């Protein structure tokens, strides 16, 4: 996903501030901050540290400064997609950054049933597999680990695994060191947005796998 390993939410935020995340991961973090705006304080701290580092760097001359300024002022503002503008004006279930990226809100997603009680929409963006997931209340996903990085943002409901509970606005960061079996809580479906840079690998016993696949 990036050249450096990301194993915590703090590390993810640091890469977000540095601008080194692929677009789907940047959208995931932006959506997290929309859902939990108080977490922007951490981002502000990272930005302050980055600003201090920049101030300590030696000055460098800008070549042909007048020509560069003229190009900036002559450039046209980015066009805003009409559907995106309408969603922003009227609000939506998904955070705006996710709606803009995938082009859908929860009631228009072309869901595909992958397993009983599990629906998904997936696409490839910027070298990542981007997925929206709908997990039936109480449904367990098959136990698995990861060949790369998996970032998951909970949009509604919650799931639990051996690491604890992940509710609305929480981010799960998983890699090859994490072997888990997410289970949606029983009171409502869990809806999530995930970004992967490599496939998952199924684990667990054959008996458990069959049970999880059947649902």
C-alpha cells in the first residue's frame, strides 16, 4: 500500500498527513475523520510536527517564479460532478469522500451476494481492491489472515474479533500478523468500507470454515 509498513491507526494518520497514501486509503481516513471529527486533533499534531520539520530545512530557490505563479492563476478550478454535488447538498448515508470515490450511496450500491448473509461491492482503484461490505447481524466471516494490508472502516453497526470491538467510525488495521474471524453484532447489520493491497488467506479448521461459509 505504501513503501513503509502500516500497523497502527497512528501510523496510518501519519502517512495521511504526509500525503503518501493511495487514493482509496486517503478516502478511508478522510471518511473516518468526518465520522469522528475530534480525531482531527491527532492529524493537527502531525501537521504541526511536519511544519516544524519543513521550517528546519534549508531554503531552496524557486526557478522561474513568475512563470509558475502565472500558471497557477491561469488554471481552471476543478469541475464538480453534478451527482456528487447533489449528494453533498442533501447529505447521505456514506461519508462524502466514499460517495465521491465509488459513486454510490447505501441505497444505490450494486450489491452482490458472496455468502449467505454477506453482500459486497468491490472494484480496483489505484492498485487497491476497494470493497463495500454488508454483513448480516450475528454473521461470522470466515477466519482469515492477510498477504498484505487490510484497512477497514466501520460505517454502521459493529463487528468483534479477538482484538476487540470495532464500531462506527473505527478503523481496523490488519496484516499478516493478524488472524481474525470478524463477527457482526446481533442487534443490526454491519456495513463497512475496506481497502486491500493483497488478497486474504483463509485460515481456521475445516469444520469452522464450512460453518462460516454456510452462515
